[in-house]
C-alpha cells in the first residue's frame, strides 16, 4: 500500500480510484481529444524507442503509443489492476511518481495531462531524472489556462467530470521547473482549437486554422519537449572522433587549403572528399592532395554517382566512420578554422544538431548578393515557424550531428522524401522529426576566392519554396 502523504494527494488518489472502473468508457467519450495527444507523441517517438508513461491510468493511451518496450506507472491500484488485465503486453507498476524505483533508463518519458495533479512537481521531475539517460526525451502535455473557465463551465453543466483542483502552470512555470530539476525545455507546441469532433468543421479548424499564429495561442493542448542536462567536469568530457565531408564540384583551387586550414580539434579527424561532376581538374587535385598528405591526415576520396550537394553528402556519410559527422563546403566561404566550435557545441551537449548561421555577423564584401540575403531571411522566418524554434540560416553548408542520429534520420528519410538536391532541408527536417535540439552557431561568411557558385538563384529558389510547402503538410498540417 502506497503512502499518500498530503490532503490534496489523497483527494486526487480517491478521485482516480473511484473513476478507475468507468475510465475506459469516459475516455472513449473524449477520444477525439486524446487522439490529438497520442498523435503528437507518436510523431516524435520511434518504433525502436523504450517508453514510460508517468500517471498511465488504465493504460489505454499507452497502448496506442509507439515503442518496442512500454512501461506505465500510476499510484491508483485499481487503475493498474485494470491496465494489467486489458494490456498484458505492457509492463505496469503501482508506484508514486515522486518515488520511482525502476532499474532502467528510457528513451522517452511521457507525462500526458497529469502534471496538474502532482502535489510537488519538482519532486516528480527529480524522480524522473533517475530513469533518464543523456538522450532521453521528456514530452509533457497539459491544458492551456485560457481554457480554464470553459472547462469549469463544462463541469458545472455535466459535460465534463469534476476533477480536483489542478496546478496553475504556464509554459514558463513548466520550463522553470524542468530547469530546476536539470532538464531543458527546447520546444513548445500547441494544438487542438476545437476539442470535440464536429464532422468536417473540426477537421478544417484543427488541421489548418489552429496552426495559424493567433489562433494557435488559443489551442487547448500544449506540449513541452525537454531533455536532461548532464553536468560534466572538464576531465570527464568524452572525446569523439569526427568525419568532415567536403563535397567539391569545380573547386580545384580550394582543395589543399581545406586541408591546411583545418585545425586539429579532437582525438581523430577523418576527411572525406566527394567530387561530383566537375568540369575542371578537381578530381585530379583531390587525388594528388590525398597522396601528398597521406602521412599526416586520414583522407578518403570518392566520386558521387548522382547530382547535387545533398547526394554528395549522403555518399560521404555512407563511408564515414567518425562519431560526429560534419560538412565543410569546398568553397571555404565558411572558414575551416571555425570547425572546432561546431565540435565543441555538439560534444559538450549544448545541442544535438548544430546549424551554421551566416546571417549574424557582417559578411565579407560581395560574399552574398542582396537577393540571396533577402531569400535567406525569408526562409529563416519560414523555418522558425515550421520547426517551432528560431532558425536563423537554413542554407549554411556547415551542419553537424552525431553519426548515430544521422543513421536514425536516414532510416526515417522516407517521411519527408528524397527531393532536396542541397541536403540542408533534408537534415533540418530530419533532425526535427527526431526531436533533436537544434542550435545555431554564428560563422563569419567570406567571399569565395576560387570558382563560381553552383546555385541558380531563381530556379533553386522556387525549388526551396516547393520543399517548404511540402514540409508544411508534414510538420504543421498533419
């Protein structure tokens, strides 16, 4: 028998014990509302993830969540008894959220609609920390306080069951509690403007209107994605090997500089040149440079069969062996000297996808034409809205992530398709789908010293617009 200590906790406990026999029927009555929460969680959860739900109730929601291994805990013995009977393939425990006692780490921790009932949220989050590894994702769903009067009105007229008084938690409050317990909130989302199913109308309102900025702030469901913050002493920091992929087309004059200007910054650096359809002597230069520096550098060379930078990067990544994967454009407009900063940002855990940003520092003279700058700023606004976090520059060639994450991105690439010739959007969209924390790292953008750009400003600009429009349907209007 669990020890329920406070009066309020006892009130909540008795409420759910009484509700347990009727909860499945009650939940079906509001399945449209619950389906939205499950759909959101499943968007980010992968089939191979291990998942635990804190406050799982009778297990009905958890049974619809993806994951190879699923666990539920709840302090209501009756809820757990029903959950075990109805869902024998899931592991359930009668356990207090403040006193989790499980000898296992999970990939995803769900707190769906329960954070308002906890007597001390900070104690719960500190308890949750025990079942997290460094890459665990916390997904918290809670209702928008804007809806409080409407929900109370629904209880008054019997449309909704009366519930014990809940915690008043804004997004800032939840993020602050997460931070106090060594978690970092990195993405907040709202959805479901009309929480009941009115045929056609609910579909149109919730799929399209609810995604628009003003209406989105009034949605009933809010979701906060968080990750653990693990403090490491300098002597405990793990060192990683790194692969730097350098796609090169008509860049003969920059091949050697890419080697000589690249600092040594980790335990091992593997360099992969990928030549693609050059009309100058780029391939011959790459072969010569590999031989010249074979005693001092680990250099691999290859040629792509397809076209476009995206195809070249995928070719390089397919033979990479480093723990960390980096892209360095052979035009060297992003200085090779900045590469160690990307390594440090990823290796230290400050982010999980490091995106170079050329639009913060003043650029070198003639480094980027005015039309290109305007286009990049437009796409920055689009992506910040799409990915629900500030993205300053989408087309900077330098992007960095762990190889394990790239392998997962590659396995899920079919979700967005393979039509990005540059590879930048492919990686950004993929990182978002994996629920990685994306951070911008400012770089000084220089004028190229050799050759001409391979980008057609208008033709490729329209292609980028098409890709954004396609992604809107995959990210916003799913």
